[in-house]
C-alpha cells in the first residue's frame, strides 16, 4: 500500500533525475495539498534520518566483528576500507542503484542456497526445532515470567528493522521505480517483505537452531551465527558468513542513503550541500560503529523507526482508500 501511494504522489527529482517520493510526500499531499511543508512530514523525514544514522553504526559494528572473527582483521582497518569503498559510491551521482542491482541478487541467492542445504541436510532434526521454537516462545515458564511479551516486542522491533513494512523506508525507493502502474510497485514491495522475513530470516534462524545448544549457548548476534556456521561447515562457514554479512551490510548502508536523499530534499530543499553533509555524517557513523559497539545505537534506531511508523500511519490509514482504488483499477486493466 505505502509503495503504491509513493508512486502516486512522487515528484520530479531535479538533483538526481527521475523521481523521488515516500511518506514525507504523500503525508504532505494528504495534510496540506500543494501548500507549505507539513510538520508531520518533516518529523517523519527527520525521524528517518535519525534512524538511518543509528543503523549506520550497527552496520559498521556487525561487519568489523564478523571480519575480526573470521580473518582477524583489526576494526580500524575494516573501518577505513569500508568507509572508503562506501564513499566512492555514495558521493557519486546515481552509482548506488547500479551497484545494488548487481550485489543484492547475487549475495541473496548464494546465502539462500547454502542455508537451504543446511536445512535439507538436517531434515530429520526439524521437528525438534519447531518444538523448541514454540516451547520457548509460548511455554508456561515464558508466560509466567512475562517472556511472551518480550519475545513479541523484540519480534516487532527486529521485524521492522528487517523488512521495514509500514515504517515508510521502502516507499522512498519504490517512488523511483519505473513501472507502468503504481500497484506494481506495491506488489513488488509485498514480495520483498516475504523474501526478507519468511525466506531469508527463517533460513538464518534454522541454521542457528540446527546447531547443538552446547555450541551456541551464551552467544548472541554475529557470534551466534558464526558459531552455528562453524558447526555446519567448519572454518569455511565462518568465512562465508563474514563475506556474506559484509555484502549484506554494505548494500544496506547504500540502501539507507538512497532512502535518505528524498527526505533530505523534502526538509532542506533541492540543494547538493545538505545531501553531501548527510552522506558524510552517515559515513562518520559507519566508521564509529566499526570501532566500538554502542548498545544505545539499537535504542536510537528503535526510537527512530518507531516514530517513522507512527507518522507514516497517520496518513497511510486514511489514504488506504486511494491505494485500494488503484488496486481495483489495476485489476480491471488486467482483465
């Protein structure tokens, strides 16, 4: 729905060419039409810019940790190499999309087939894995301790970080898509949520849960995944995950800066200076994240994406009629 609305309310982009859009633009049209900028639209854009700076630090820390574990590369070296490579791409005009078009399908395909191999190879252990999932999520001990609510809350927060459905991030990219009907962008976004959450995230969870508990006990985050991959593939698994994570994180960083440019334009106008400043700020956050882990960064990202979702829903719910009308028009034309 939000991707369809982003297509309907998109604007010409005088800086990068093509189109730009997203929640800030359809919130603006919904609340103020063609008049002055909307406060809520500005708040959405600023929340997004705050969130994506936080995500930049998370990305940096994840990459440096994985490369340190796999290759013993010092975090400072990782920070320098990662930031230089990112700067070469994001500080140039319209290079980001070309890089993502190549990197994302290749890395996702390799990761998917390897994790599916693990699942098939351990097929007989799957019933125990499902039993463990339901037991630890819905067991009496978790209910008595209030653990179910914690699991649910963490699931919502990490789900928003993963697939961005409803948060308003993805529509910033959907608005730029060259499609012959706005609904096609919405259908593609829905497919993206399915692939990201149901396919990729589930595969990752199974890889970790199919490793014995004594191998993964007490570990979390990237250490947990690398320990599981070491169990399944030896040191080659650790190296594969390090490289794959680097590609995932690098493409994510490029993606969030692609999201950011339409929001920077909405708040600060059609000027190159604010665009460049925000990219530099994001690169600095990426560098800092490589050197040290700051737990408050996750909280910063959670607050930012939570505010984005709230501001997005203010316009998304009443504008749903417009999206449904577009869907009906699309279905009529398909007959």
